C-alpha cells in the first residue's frame, strides 16, 4: 500500500515539481540502500547542473561526490548531452557481435592515446562491474592461449571493491558485499592484506610513508599456491569504496616487481581513480606503475550513459586474438558493448577533459583540497583524515555497539545542510567534480565541519 511517506514529487519536463501525480516508491527495489528506511524518509534529487543537484524541495545541493565518483566534468554538460541527442537521432543502436559502428572504434582510439605506454587495446562493456569480470575472463583466456591453463587463481585484496558481478565479489574484500553470496563465489581466490594502518599513518597528507611491506604478502601467497597457478592480481591503486585507502609509498611498485618476478598479470581497477580523479589521467600515471590491464568506467562518459572498458597491453590482445584459430577468439561480450549513445558521450567527455584541461586543473587544486581536508583535524570524533588528488576521507570513531551509525548520520545531516557526501561505515568520503571552484571547496568543508560538531 502506498502511504504519504512513500510518494515523492516528480519533476516535469521543465524541472518544475508536479505534485499532482507523485510516483509510488514501493515498487522500486533500490541498490545498496536500506529500502525501508529510505522510503520512510526519502532523499530525492530532481535536477542537476555543473556543481549542484536540485532536491525535490527545491534546495540546491553542492555535489561533493561527483554523483558516485563519476561526474568528473560536472553535471549536464551541453556538449555531452548534445552528442547523445544527436546520436540518438542518427542511430540509436548497433549490434556489437560481428558488426561495428565508427564511434566505438573512434572512442577506443581516443582512449588509448590517454593510456600508459603499452596499453593499446580496449574491450567495452557497460559498467565497472562488467569491466572487472571481463578482465578476469581475459586473464584466463590469455593463460590458456599461452599454454598454461593451470593458471586460474586470482589474488584480490581485503577491503577491495571490484563491483558486484560474481567475479568482482570473489576478488573483492568487503565482507558485507560477500556474505549473502559466499556459497557460490569463485573458488580459486585469495586476498592480500589491506594497507590501512591508523597506528602508523593517521593524518598523513598524500601517500603514507609506512606500509610498503604489506606488498610482501604477495610473496607469501605465491609460496602458498605456487606462481604457476596464479593468473592475476587485481587491486585498486587507491581503494575508494571501502573508505579511501591510499597506497603507501613503494607499495604499488613492489606489487609490480613481484608480479614481474613470477610472471603474474597485474590488473588495476581504475573505475574510480581514472579520468583525473587523482590529478592525473589514471592512477597508473599518478604512481608511475603500469599494470597489464586496467578497468575503467564512471568518468569515461561523465556518467551520462553507462559504459565500462578493459584496457589491455598489446601482448595480451596479440596472444588471445592473433594466435587463435580462425573464428571468434574470445567468447565474451555484451549486447550493449560500445553502445552508440555511450560512445558519443565518451567522445564528448574526453574532448572536455582535453580542452578544459581538467586533469591538470585537478592537480593544481590538490594542495588547496589537501589543506581543506586536514582543516577538520580536531573536529569531534575524527580519528583520521586522508587525501590524494581530489579525494578526501574523514574517518570517525564508531559509536559503541553501532558501527556505521555515526558515518551515516553525518551523510544525512550534510544532505540536509546542502552538501552531498558519501559514507561507508564510519568514513565520510568526498570526491567532487573536477570543475569545483575554491570557494565551493571552502563551502563544502564549512558545512561538513558544522555537521561534525552536531553529530554525537
């Protein structure tokens, strides 16, 4: 039954609120949401432009999270929306199996020009989750083509997030995401320890000095399982969804060194870190460590149309494709791989990144952002502050017997005060669009500071 609390006003075509026909909230099963609580007190967004959302009550909400780590160029950019409209009127869909369309090829070409040297082929999907599962399949196909089919094991990392496909959950290390499905996850998977070390690294600005040794656990896993059974290691350069865990200095370099030593593929999940978030095109660029594959999504289209991709070294493509028998070389793909509207959005998005210099802009704001994050030191219940690029994390002391409650209350009260943040357990994460101005950074952190004073 629909109640007054389970309906909300919806925007008409001109974004005005039409109270006459509010939709029911009952039928939609919302993702990663406490559905019952949300439908009792919904938080609804009805419009967006540049740095701001508009809430259903007409309030402007400063976007401190780039949507969900994805709207890097700001909302409703005219060149992107125009490209989508135009393409929808020319060709709305093209089958990607045994057929092609020019925009998908053009986007792959433009994307490879941004990638680290040696990574020069792209396989399109529709999300970060699909990109991760695709990368795992490509790794298996690669080792089969190399004549080493026994290499089937994947190494993920505790607290890692790699989407919600069965492969991504298996290599991921956030237990809350795994426990409902644990009976049917991939069996040949192990995990590195995470690198979060409050005792040694609290309140670090940028990369922590302590913790490169955490990478040596990979040698232990190699000894345990045998290098000739391991297909790939998959990690995020910066772990985002778990609460912004920044790699210690030397850590990624050591992971790359161990993978090279034992002939193991290294996959970087760059779904969050890609497209300027760290003040560089990708995490691989920021840290100077080149993986064998990269998964990307989110910022590839500025989130205007869903899209994801796996970017691979030439040798991987060459081994899987050019050594295969005639016919289909990789039995994998999606109905919407390289969708024309997504490709149009992607091309327009990459053009904005280039012409507006948004990656360079993010780098130029990094010190301002860092100072703003660390200005919260001493605020009530704050036990750590972390930053890199245009990403920040505020870790709060959990309430006794109620982990996550303080973080979620902070998220809700920030929204009520006009700033959208993200909470994961008791860490509040901030990652605004890269078009943010200095005064908006100040506004954002003043709101967060005030909320922290009022959250018990």
